[in-house]
C-alpha cells in the first residue's frame, strides 16, 4: 500500500471515530477499534491524539478536539506526500 493511501485510510478511520462521538453511536466500542488500528500504524503523535480522545469520551468536545488535531496532523503528512 502506498503511503498516501495509508494516510487517507487513517484519516477516514479517525473520521469514523469522530462521527461515532458526535452521533453518540457506540463511541467507546468504535474508539477501542480505532485506537487499536492507529497504534498498529506505528505513529506516536497520531496514537497519542487518538488515545487522548478515547480517554476523554466523557467530554465529547474535548475528545473531538483531539481527533481534529490528529486529522490536521494527517493532512500535513498527506500534503508532504503530494509535494
């Protein structure tokens, strides 16, 4: 899998977690799966943001802000791949 595709998939996975939080559709279960996938990706910055989001599920706004940071981080990496 190309790096660009991998980053795009990780971005989509994080978006699914964010949607689960915002729509209150099993965010704990979704978060566990997403966290596992992100940790397997081997990017410490990304994993830290997703872990912090998962740990703050009781505060949806805070959790979403961590996921937004993760998304911005991934978009930066995608931009590097495109240039």
